[in-house]
C-alpha cells in the first residue's frame, strides 16, 4: 500500500474526514474517563518545527504519549537541515528511523518534497499555504456543538491565508457554504479557490460576508514570516475586525472560532474572543483529540 500523507484536507475523502471526527470525539471521551487507549505503542513521531508553535507542538507531543508512542522535537538549529542538508536527504534518513514525520515550515513545496522522499507518512503541521490539522479541530468543535456542518454558512473574515485556504478545502470536503470577506489584494489563491465552485463567495467587505453566517472565523492579519508587513497590513485590514457589531450581523446563534494565537483588538475584539459565542478554547483543546485520531489513521 502506498504511504499516505496528510498535507492537505483533500488527502482524505469526505467519509474518512467524518469518521476521523467521530473517532476524535470518542478518544476525547476515553481520555476524560481515564480509559487507556494505546494503539501506537512503541511508535515514534519526528516533529520538525521551522516556525514557532504552542498548540501544534504540545498537542502532537502529548497525543503521541497518550497513544503509547513517543514524539521527538527537532528544531532546525539542532539538526543538519538547518545547516543546509537537503530536505530530500533528511526525509530519507529520518523516515528510515521513525514511523511518521510532522513538519511546520514556510513554503508548501518543502512539505511536498519531504513527503515525496519519506517512506513514512508526513503530516503538514502548517505551511505558508495550508494548515489542515487546525481544520480537523475546528470541524470537531462544530460537530460537537452543532452536529454535521453540511449546508451551513461559514464566514471567513480577514487574510486569504493558510487558514483561509484550509477552510476552502473544508467547504469542499464537508459541503458547506463559505463566504470570505477580505480587503482587495488579500484574496485567497485563485487556483485553490476555483476547486470550491459555487460553494465559495468572496466579498471585499466584512459586512457583506457575515450575513447569515452560522460560524464566523478569523486569524491574524500578518502570519508567521510576514512580520515586516505588520504595519501595512494593520492599515489594509482596517474594517475587518470581528467585533460585537459585526457578530450582530451574523445569525443570532453563530459561533466564533480563531486558530490562536489571537491579537486582541486587531483582528478580533476582546469582547468577542472572550464572549459567549466564542468557542476558541474548546477549539484549541480539540487539536489534541483530532490529531490523535489522525495519528491513528496514518500510523496504526
Ligand atoms: N493554531 C496553531 O497552530 O497554534 P500554534 O502556532 O501555537 O501551533
Ligand atoms: N496564519 C497563521 C496561523 C498560525 C497558527 C500563521 O501562519 O502564522
């Protein structure tokens, strides 16, 4: 059987994603009840982080231990990859010793090159282009609170970035309507967008995009690697903060999500982030449970 990777949500079918979420909810309950579940006994996950992380690192490391395995943290400063050893060679060597590799990096082609040269599953823990692991947690959170997301209206406010791209892929796989509200010039990748067909609509104001939303989602205006654009982006995104006024234009039962870390009073007001519609802490916790289900699917 060919090695299965998880570089994008599109690497799994709709049925596989739905059963992954059902399993994630089950492993979450097992953990809460203190029931041991160790299908990855003796397995090792190597984690390469070329960018910072709290949630991704803690969830994969804790998740592997809980499943009976081990996770190994590799920073570029501490391995030869950071001194110029090709990613192709690193992939061949690391995958000959472990059972799966997770990578967080800049260009998406680095994730693809790693996968192409790895004999074991590769997981995209965030690239400049996609952040599929976060979507597993977001979808789990929605399913726990509201049931299936098919046919719902989701609004993305802000940058057409890696998270927005993963929402577009989620709209395809889970069959929901996605309305993106972003400033001109910050739209999502048109190549990726066209796969979503008429499930995706793009607006250049937040107010138009948020109408009838069942779920409102945002993310930082400047992602990792764009720090030098912070000031310019703050100006470009004025009018795109998720505030109480904006939430009032969505459906009255709308939920609010954010992958975190959040910049309070930039992309989201403190009131919304800490308010009753916000489910960001449950969403963050679900990184653990959803990725445990993913690790089992790829490694068990
Ligand atoms: N949401 C997310 O991926 O968080 P970290 O950058 O802390 O991993
Ligand atoms: N878009 C953000 C997500 C962080 C989890 C970034 O890439 O920095």
